[in-house]
């Protein structure tokens, strides 16, 4: 969650789901843009600009958001939805946006030893964390669906489905670009449970907000706009140059019920992406279940990390890697990040904080901070 308390100060809840805005700069203009993948998108101008420059940014970003969602959202008749409905071995026409995102996803899959894997979608759906389950009515029904409990949780899925859907994990396509004509061939094999056949499917929402943040940053910078930031729900954030000043980013304790701010960092001209286990979750039969599914186990991740915040030069990269590194845990994450130009704040479930951010300021004595 981000809240403006004073100029160049932002408070961020390290969350996979929700950024919120309360308060603003004196004279700042806050604009609610089109929702994107079900999440609110907020643009804030903290400095005065011409109406034409602001309108150019707003219209450009809204148009871009609509185009990206039309291309890759599985909740509409997108190119990715068409791919998901295809049989194994079938060739599907896609557009450049889907091609670019599927290419990036494949590179992050390889970089993270399979931890970032959009083909985990059937398992995400099985555990009750896909967008399908948030539909009030009219949602497609599946044989493995369980009715919600009174507290909103789901009964645990049957092991036969977990085992079967794990065979669908692992990149399930090959891409082609022939002189600007893009296509994807679905690879892999279907699986059958109780006479019902299930196909490999992908969901690119795990990096979509970061990808859109990259495109939004280009629109903002091309317009020459300064002192601006844009928030994509709770996954990604772009903080443009605030007329030469840094933004102060306040990080909120993911292990605190009240989500109190526990640290601050300085950020400028960077993308910030977060992933955490504590928002989209439920507890059933004494087991804590959250939306970040480990492709290897087929179950919610059980690493030592409660949240990962990454600060880097590319939104798609920080968005994808934040999820992957949370799954892998702190030891893997620290080794992975040691050779990359990405700053980090990793918070464990037992209140340890690993960070390499210059000027990191701890506000709460309840944490043990470990610097590289």
C-alpha cells in the first residue's frame, strides 16, 4: 500500500495484491486509470504540467492497458486464451504483445531454474487462486472445484489432481516470428483424471503489471513528464524522476497484522515490484495456503520468505523475479541477485531482513538486518 504523507514520501505495503493511496502532495493530481487484470491503476502527477502533456500520458497509458489485456488476459477472447484452448501440437496465431511477453517469460523461467512458470496456472486454479474463482456468477465450473467454506477458504484439493497437474508444468510452447507474423505451438501433453482431459495452460498475469509498467514509463518519459509515479495494483510501481529528487519509499512489515511501516529506502527512476504470501490466502484444516504456487511441489510455496521487494531498471523483470525468488527462498535469492543490478529487500517469516539498498533505514527494532 502506498500513501503520500509529504512531498517525495511514499509508503509501500510489500504486497502481491494491493497498493492504496491516502493523502497526497500539496497541488498533486491523482488520476484513476483503467483497471488492469482486475487491479486498480493510479497515476499521480506531483508537479504541474501542461494539460496536453497530462492528457497525452493518461490517454496513452489507458490505450496501452486495454491493448495488453486484450492480447494476453485469459479472462477474454485474447491470443493467450486462444492458445490455452488449443490442443497439444496445435499452432496458434498470436500478436506481438503476446509474443514479447511469452518470450520474456521463457527467459525468466530459464534464469530462475523453473521457479517463474506461467504454466503453473492449472495448479493455481486448483488451489482456488485464479481469477475464475472471484467471479460472482457465470464462471466456468470444473470437476475439481470445491464449494467455499463459510470463512471464504476452500477445502484442500485432492492429491490426484495435484499430482496430475504437476505434469502440465514446464514450458508448454515454442514461438515463431516469421517477418512479423507471430505464432505459438503448444507442446507438452494433456493429462486425464477420472475420464476428464486437462490441457497445459498459461497465465501471464505474474509479469503483466511489470510489463505494462515498462510501457507506461516509456509513455511518461516520451511526454517529458517529471514528478510522476504510476501504481499497478500491488505488483509493480514506476517512480519517475521527481525533478531531481528521490522518492522515499516506506516498506511495511508483511508479518504485522496492522502492516506498520518498518523501513525506508530512496528510489528514483526505478521500477519496484513486490511479492508476498500474506494477502491472497486462506487457512483450512490448520494449513496456511497462499496464491504463490511452487511449480515443483504443486502446492503453495513454503520458503522462508514472507515478501520480496525488488528495485530495478525493468518492470517485467522485477515483477517476474520477485515471485520466483520468493518461491526459491532467501539463500537462493541472495546468490541469484549478487550478480545482477537489482536492489532488494527480502523479509523472512521470522523477521530477518536482507537488503543491499544504500540508505536503507530501519524504523523498528524487532527486525534483524543483514547486509551483504
